[in-house]
C-alpha cells in the first residue's frame, strides 16, 4: 500500500485485529434515508407516497465501530469475564472529530467503556 491508509482500510484492520483478540466489534453506519410506498421508479429517481425519514445507527455522533471487548476483572468478581462496551471512531488523514463524535466517545469513557479514535492500520 502506498500513501496514507483510507478509513475503510483502517476499519478493516481494526475489525480483524480485534476479532483475533476476542472482541466482537461491528461496523456501525449512521445516516438518514426515506421510506414509503414506491409510486414510480427510473434509473435515476424513485417517487414515494407517504414518505417518511428513516434514521439508521445508534445516534448522531456514534462511532464507526461498536461492540464488546471481553475483560477479565479481579478479586471482587472472582475472575469472571465481563464485556465492556467499545466504540472506535475511524479517521483517515487530517479528518477531525465532530463535536457529536467527541461527546459520544467522552460519554463511553466516562461510563467505563472503551472509547477511542483510530488513525492507522496498527489496531
């Protein structure tokens, strides 16, 4: 590979490496589309009757990758394995976090989860 890695390459690297370490992480897309009864359809357009927005993903600002990372805790839980909510935001090049993304990661970390930004293939 030449140059800086793309966000997709970083994401793939994180998912593969995390699985090898026992975590279960998933690509999590967010966005908004429209649903309704299809009244007409061409190669370039769809006409909907009773259109309504469909919001996908956890919430605005939620991370690109979410899942569970297993952790073995100490004495008080007598060696039980627990899963920590994990959120990893992928940024390529000079891309910066949005305010919503920063707040989401801060919330995950404040509540005891793992929230982080990934910018390289070294997952």
